[in-house]
């Protein structure tokens, strides 16, 4: 699978679109999740969302320490009022990093690749990665959480002008 980046206009346009729910979790969905995990690991990432591989589907994968986790049709149920700041990067914005503040804890429900529902509470880096990937499903990139000046600087490294940076749909 190819990872979409903001430096290619058609890919950037897709990255800014909202993904649709997966209607049926099938063997093909499980295979897709497996390919996404392989792509994430090959890219040396710790998270990867459907739009990042050109699929406008509500699926993402995460791997922090343990085995990879697959989130299909995730829904964040709650977030903490406390914030934490992590230096984030993104496979779709290679080589760029910035501190982003997000809720320190969250509760999320989703379905796994076998079609089984689950709910987890996450904190620390796991909570950050989940929120980062969840944002991708809504066409939001981590640079959208930065100041205009920082976002413009990063966009410029990919020859993307502020005018050429579409709004999230």
C-alpha cells in the first residue's frame, strides 16, 4: 500500500475528506487491516488511518508496545479535561514534527478486524495516537492543531500554499 502525502495535490485532497463507516466487517476488511499494519510498520509509524492509504473508510491501526490494534468505525466516547503535549509526526507529512496538545485520556469504542466490539480507556502516548488517527478519519491533520505560522512553514516544505490547502470536509 502506498502512503498518501500532502505534497501531491490529489492525495492532499483525499486526506482532507471525511471517511465513511465500514458497512460490513468481512474477511476482506481483516485483510485490509493486516495490510495497513504491514504498511504502518514498514513506514516506521505507530498509527495509520484509511485515508492515509487512499481509502475513505473509518479504519485505523495503532501499535505502541504490544501487538497492533485495529479500530473499525471508532467513536470517542469521552475525553479528559486535562491536556498533554506530545511531539507528533505523520507518515503523510514525512520528516515534520511539532508539539500538539490533546486530551490526556479518552474512552473509545470500535470494532476489531474480527467484527467484535470493544471499548478501551487510553492515556499517554496511546491516547495521543488514537486521537491523531481518529482526526484523519475526519480529514484533520496534526498541523491543523498548530498556529497559522507553524502550519504555513510546514506546508511550504511541501510546496503547498495556504490557498492550496483545502478545508477539511
